[in-house]
C-alpha cells in the first residue's frame, strides 16, 4: 500500500507530460515535414498538407498526413 501514492503520482505526471494529438498538431507536423522534404511531388505535398493518406505513400509520408498510427 505504500507504493500506491507514488504510482498515482507517476500516472498524473505522465498524463500531464504527454503531448495531445489533435488535428492542429497533425497539421503542424505536416507543415514541418513538407518544409523538410523539397523533393516531394506537388500532388503528394498537397495531400499531406490536406491530411489525406493515399495509396503509395511511404510510412513517414502517411504519418505526416494523418498522424501516428499503432
């Protein structure tokens, strides 16, 4: 029972530090990704910025467009 307060404290600290993933976060990450990839095709660039995951994207491109996946 002595470890229970420390366990709860750890859960609250972790939950507070976790970055919230929402549409705004994904859009920001897409802009950062596209800015770092100068060799992207225009249609691929537009799809990533629009948040559209399309067939043929590499995994890093799909993450930039739609966020992390499990």
